[in-house]
């Protein structure tokens, strides 16, 4: 990102990321949930966050809709604003990682380039792409917010999967198929990954 001022200087902190993580007894990471609207991103992310909390982990969940009520409330769903939405969330997530946290983001994040941007901000192994893979037919059947119905009727423009593209992750770190597992099983799949790769104990 190009800064608009030259009058700022980066200040090194006396407490570093590793020290913050060590005191929490965990390895910081970003669980980046991506998938179509209605795929179950927020539901799975919440279930995982609850399981981590029960284990005593230090976590935070950044949900797409919630963030648009504040930090990103000035952004639309145009392609340009979607990019800015993800840029801001990526930077906020990086701060949580620096605090030694396990942070989750539940956003459609339809563009592969934007997900790569988020990954490139972090150190090796800190970005975990979680593809919530749910067929569009099931997403439309669920349609918890009635968005597909509105999109099909032309009431919503730039809707992912209808008139805006979704770049399917080619090699996600974790591939979750919600049509084949219930929410608990999906959450436990992600917890197993974190255990097996020593992010949590």
C-alpha cells in the first residue's frame, strides 16, 4: 500500500509477537474462511471459535456483516469496494496476529488475488485458508438472509455467484464440505488441523 504521508516512522515495540503468543501458550494464525453466501462460513467459524474458547485459547472472530456495521460501513459491494474491504480486514487481522491471537475471518472474499494479498501480509504458516465448500443449490435453499431471492429478482447487484464472480480456492489449507458433515463435524475438522500442526495444544 502507498502511504499518503512521509511524516510517520515505524516504532519497534519492546514486547514482540512471539512473547505475546508464548504467554498465551498458542501459535498465532489467521483462519480465513471463504465461500459463497449461505455456505456456512459464519456458522462454522463461530463453532470453531467456541471450541477454541473452551480449550482456553485466545481468539477473535471478525465476521463480514459485523465489520460492515463499523470499520467497513462506508463500503459497497462493488468489485472495487470488495477489494478495499478485504485489504482493511487483512491489516486488522495482522494486528491480531501480532498480539499472539488466533483470529478468524468469515468473508465471502471472492477474489483469489485478495486472499493472496492477505496471505502475503503474514509470516509463513500464519495464513490458513478454509474453503467452506457448499454447492450453490444448497446455499440458495438455505438463503438465510433472502439475498439469493433478491439477487435473482434483480434487486441486488454485484451478488457473488449470480452477477459477480467467485474464484474457487485451488489449494485451500482446509477443505470443508458442509453438505457432507454437520456443523460440529466441520468445526472438529478444523480443530484437528490446528492440533496436528501445533497451533494449539
